[in-house]
């Protein structure tokens, strides 16, 4: 049994080696996506606002985007009120239904950039490479398969080295290279296995969910609207200001517009007294796109255990649940497939050489 498991572990590791290296390197970089974007594009990502300064009325910002770029329709809007980071508006080209984004100064009431593709910036391109291998929905399905492979490698590695605690911190530096590489492989594998299990499981879930969504909701071409489906006199500022009337202490962080026929207006947000791993988009109020009446209010604090568990995936996958310390740990351990591949490749080469000599 152990020998068979070892063979499968080795075979799948060789089969998935290159894609997993790509996923691990891009993932470790993307842990610091916001920091990298701010460093590369401070004129787009940063705003100057005084303490206590209020955001400009959202209706005015929406009107500014719509009048400046009439060939686009609004898709979603990322909201910030920390006096430092700019808003991001995501818009859809009416002609080809492709998504673009632009940065908005929510305090001065101006546009900070022109629309660019959602894969234009280097970190966005890396995100697409990490998530879909630049192959769209087909790449999402491929990513799901490799996420399952990583999950198998993590579980099988734990089983193969279940006695790891006996020699966890022993590195036989002066032993033969094969033994040293074996110790390094086991040490990195066991140390990173909890993080790899989390990354593999959450990544596989997201990719599978996206594939199912595309297959069931978008079996043909994307049916994105070419006109605004919401009432022209709808007060969006009032909608985000009153979410706390429906979800106590709700703080809006993300707004989605009805860019498909079956959609309405949803305001995602954060709430206090939640699970430490719950995301900043965990609770949502949905409004009718014509009347502005409340359709539903979803509070993560009263959600089912499964929904609360799924919502934790965002912070667990990107590792920002404990601020900078957890992001550093996730970034370092996220690179472990690279080192495991190198040491594992040496084992493969050594065994092949030994068989050839025999």
C-alpha cells in the first residue's frame, strides 16, 4: 500500500510539476497584489484625503463614469473609505462585452485613469495566469484539475511521512546528497502541508464553482447588457447609506450593477462581531433595480455553517487574515511546490540513474 501510494505521489508530482510551479510562484507574488499595485501605480491607487473628509456622492461618481465613457456600461464598483486607497470601477464594453477597469478619486470626485483591460496591469495578468493559465474558462477547468493534484500530493505526502515528528528538524547536512535532499523534501513538505491543503482545497472549490457557473448560466455567449438596466433616477448613495437598516452595522465595500438580465443591485459589505476569517464581502443587501426596494438581506453572522465556511475561503486562500505576518507566511510557504519539485526531481533522476547502472 505504501509503495503504491509512493508511486502515485511521484507520478502525479512529475505530471503536475510545471503547472504547480507556475501556480505557486504567481500565488506567492499575488499575496502582495495591493502593495505591488500601489508601488507601481501610486497615481492610480492612492488618494489624498483629510481625516474626517467624506466621500463624494456616489451618484455623481457614477454619472461621471457614464458620461465620460458612454460606450461602456457599469458592472461593479469597489468602495473604499480609508482616506488612502482609490475606488475601482469595473465597466463592460457594449460592443464586445469585455470587462475594463478604471480608478476613481472618491474624495475629489475625479477619474484617476482611463479604462484598461482587467488583465492590463502586471498583477492582473499574473492573476489570470494563476487562475486560468490565460486560457479562459477552459483554463479554469485545467486549474481545477491541478488543484486536485496538489491536494492529493499534500495528503499523500502527510500519509507517507506520518512519522515526521521524529526527525522533523534533523537535516543530515554532511550525509550523502540523496539523504540531504530527502530530509529537505520531507521538512518543507510537512512544514507547508497545512497551507498547501488550504490553498489546494479553496482553489479547487473556486475553479469548480466558476466552471459550473459558466456551464449553467453562460452556455452560449455572455449575455451582458448593452444598456443600463436600473432606473435612471435610482439613488445609489441612498442605497449604500441604508444597508445598515437591513443588516446592523453593515459597512459597504462592493457594489454590483445589473449587467445581466436576471441580476439586480447588490451591496456587499463587512460587519463587526463576525468570524475572524470572514471576508470583507461577507454580508449583502440586494435591491430591486427599478424601484430600489429591498429584495433580500444576507447577514454572515446568522448564515449556515456551510456558507460561513465558504466565506472564509477568501482570507484563507490569500492569507491576509492576520495582516502582514500571515501574508508573509503564506507567501513563503506558497513557494514550497517549487522547492518540493526540485528536490523531488533529484530523487527521480537519482533512481533512474541507479536503475540504469543496475
